[in-house]
């Protein structure tokens, strides 16, 4: 089938990617710079028989999304900084209840209301650790409009396959940027649907994993009757405070992501074969990093780029594999604290020089900013 | 004639329940399950969504579908379930703290949407689970573990709020008036659109102990005396009304529910 190409915005690509992936329920609350996703969904979902709801706040949005997912819908929500903060408690419920769903966080500059319309990449750690209690999470970060589409599809696939919430950590730049998007034809990209129970309704236990570490998920309204709870629970979904059970469950919530980390962690490399210096970037900053690397090469500096499409689980292995080739790493990111740089340092150890390029004033990191740091001797 | 027991919805071996002796929650649960049975609810077509609190623990004892959520948010989770699958009977169990204090915003909007959920809010005038602290429904001057000198704030009338926000069905019962309570719940469950049944209920362990009603029987007598019909209430003079409340059906109307309206709009979108 011919691919259709259109000039579209990142947010629109996210909404269309979600529907391509099979999403049929959206609940959200408007917030810049994510609102176009809600607007697109309100237009597109009813046409494909889906449900669009604008809720009273982000707490309700993520709650409704979870409810719809348990009723059998591929469901999602989209927000930005303040709204993402409000969602944390119920995101924890989605982790605990092993509810497949996708949360789009179009990052904007904080703290608090901050620079409401400006880009940032300062929620990297909040995405990972924003909730109370021990838990793991999958998070992806697009750098182009095309990736807005394809990574949204991936996010749904991971959510459905591993029975987890997945965060798409976009940023204001990719979300509002317009690029040509060559739309994958229907059926061209792999679409994963959650595993349904194969046992009889009497035998079904909603939290008993099979050999692949994933428990099948029925839908409310089917012949399978089941309990889901935010409390510690056993295989049957009823509360269970037994320490041995709690220990098993907390580990299991981590284990299923750890087991599949090689499928989940996606990176791209550019010119890393002969490099002397490595730029590690994610999201919109990847674009500046690639431009800077090319300009550095023109100046005789062999620079390569590693793009992190998956930011959680962190690409330890992929970064460590490149470590022996270089002495210097540059990590540009739109935050003050070097949230990714710190992780890179943890992976590569104290003997590698990590040069940080940080912006936290709502303006974007330019190739020039990065070149300056590459050239610093 | 045999009466419905509701036992078939109770999990085997769950007795004794975690609730204190004299707590009203068991009576409400029993009446809700009898109503389920009289309406032929099945485990498959029913989803009980609970919040957090002593009453919110009710799903532990049920064999229907269930979703035990976070404090105050049960209605929002239930909204997603119902909006995606309108065929389900979705029943939402919340305490006064859960349903209208921390969860007040969701309560207003669920009623405003008139989404076809039945909310059963058990009002025991305080936060039972966390040790009897003040709630939005605690009457003025009453003592709780965080208003030891008396509550300086005014109480919220849950039913009036539901009515103002647009609920199709609003009723108040008490656990003393069990038979009537079952019928009110049954009516709420049968009604399309948002239904609220407020159940006034004793928490002898905290609210009772803090307000000279430590013995459960004293609390039941208090419900018996203070819960009166609309007609009786109207006969009271303003100064007599203090402490009394109306029980029975308060609102019954037929505005279109959310799902019906959404389907109309969706048909418009699909035709465009
Ligand atoms: C976000 C959050 N805040 C506070 C609590 C603690 N908490 C648990 S139950 C409860 C109050 C429950 O009171 P109510 O809803 O009236 O139910 P009851 O126990 O009286 O039946 C509170 C404050 C919590 N679980 N979550
Ligand atoms: S503390 Fe109060 S509400 Fe909770 S179980 Fe005991 S009596 Fe019931
Ligand atoms: Mg209470």
C-alpha cells in the first residue's frame, strides 16, 4: 500500500499514532503544550467508534483511562508538567494493577507553572521516580514527528504486551514542530494486543503470570470476573498483606520489565564507529546533537551520537558498549541538574569525562551550544 | 415468599468482616447485595468500584468484578469503565471522606455528566479508617479526633449537592431503616443516569465515642429518632429541625444520561 505523506505537527502525529495502534479511549484535561492531542482525539475518536472525554482534572483523566482499559479499551491520556504531577498517584495504581495504558507527557519548563509554553526535558526523573513506593516504568522519547507516531505505536505495544503503563516523554519542541510524516499503511507496523486468558473463567487469576512473566488480562463485561486493587494483592487480585506475597509482587513488577529490557530499550547510533567523542541525546535535543556532530566532523573532530529512544529502563548496556571507544561524552539536555548526564556517569564510571550542556530557561539547545562544549579543551 | 439474601455475591470464608462491632457498613453491604439479587445482577455484568476507607474495603468481600482505587477517585475510575462499556452495572462505594471531601470535585462532575453510575456514599460523619478525624460532613460543633473542642466548619449536605449538580436520582437512608434502604438502593441501581444513595451510618468506634454515643445501640437509636420522612420534617419548626434529616427519595428525574448523549453525538461524528 502507498504511504501517504502530510505535513503535520508532533502532537497530531501522537494522536494519529495512538489510533493506528488501536486506541479507542482518551480521557484528558487541556494543558499547553499537549492540548492539540486532546483536540485531535476529540475529532478522530468518535469517528472510529471510540470515546473521547474531557475530565474535570488530570487525576480523573488518568483514573478514567485506567477504568476504560480494564473494560477492554486501549486507552491513553496526554498532559504536561503540572498535570503529570497530578497523575502520579493513579499512575502508581496502573503499575500496581498492571493496567495497560499510555500517558503522554509533553514536557514544559517548570518549576510549577514555570514557563508554561516553553520546552524542557526536566521530567526525566519524575517519570522514573515520581510515585511513592517501589516500581519500574517504561518511558520513550521522540525526536522527530515521525517518531512521535512510531514511538506512540511502540508505547501501546509495550503497554499491551507487558501489561504496564508506558510514558511517552515528549517535549514542547517535537510536539509543536511540523514535519513531513510518511504515514505507515494500515497493517504495516506491528500492533500488539493484550494477552487474553486461555483458562476457564473459574480458573482465571488476573495476577498469576504465565511462563513469560505476564498475566493475561480479561475485560470487565466478559465471561471472566476479576478484581483489581491498588492494595497489595495475591494472584486472585484480592488484598493480601502476607510479607512473602508482597516481596514476590514488588519484585515481579520490576522483573517483567527487566526480563524484556532488550526488546524495550531502543537507541540509534550515528557515526559512532570511528568516534573520539560521543554525544548522548534524547528527544528534541537529539536534533541539535546531530547537527553539532556533523559540524564537529567538518572541523576534524570525530564525533558520534547515541540517541536514546527509550529513556527508562535506562540504556545502560548500550552506553556501556560504546564506553571503551571514547574518553569524553557530551550530554545536552534541557534541565539544570543533568538528569540523564548523571545516569550516564553512573554507567560509565568516574574515569570518563562527562561534559554537560544544560539549558533551563525555556530556550532550546543549539548546535553552537554543543560545539562550544565539544571544543573546550 | 422467600427474601433475597444477597449471599451469592459474598466471598466464601470472608467472615468475620474487618469492620468493628456496631459499625453500619455490614448492614449497607447486605442491603446492597439483596438489591443486586432482586435485580438479577450477575457477577459478569457488575463492576463494584470502591474508594479508600473502611467502607471502601467492601470489595474484599465480593465475588463480582471489582476495582479498588485510590482515595477520593473511585467515581473517576468508574466513569472510564461505564463510558467505554455502557452495558455494565457500575456501582461506586465511597465514604463521606472519600466521596465528597477529597473526592468532591469528581462527585460534582459525575452528577453533572449524569453518567449512569450508582454511588452509595456511607456517611458516618468522620474518617473511620484513619482514626475518626473531621470530614466535610461532620456537623458543626461535633467532636472528632481533629476537632477536639468542636468543629468550627459547617457540614456539607451530600444529597443537596447531588441534586444541584444534576443527578437523576437522589435518596437518603440509614442503616437503622434497613428495608427502606434496600429499596432505595434498588431504585438507584435501576435508574438511568447518575444516582446517589446517601446512607447515614454509625461509627461507634470514633464518631460515637467522641460524641457520647459509644454504645452502638445508642447510635442506632439516634438514627431512628433523627431520620424522618419529608412530611415529618416539614412539620418541624426551624428550631426543632436541628439535628434531624430527611430520609427517603429526594430527587427522581429523567434527564438523558451521559452514554445516551455521547452515542447521539458520536453518530453525528460518524455521519459527518
Ligand atoms: C491520598 C490519600 N490521602 C489520605 C489517605 C488516608 N485515608 C485513608 S481512608 C481515609 C478517610 C476515610 O474516611 P471515609 O471516606 O469517610 O470512610 P470511612 O473509613 O469513614 O468508612 C483517609 C484520609 C489515603 N489513603 N490517601
Ligand atoms: S472505625 Fe468506624 S467506620 Fe471503621 S469499621 Fe470501625 S466503626 Fe466502622
Ligand atoms: Mg466516613
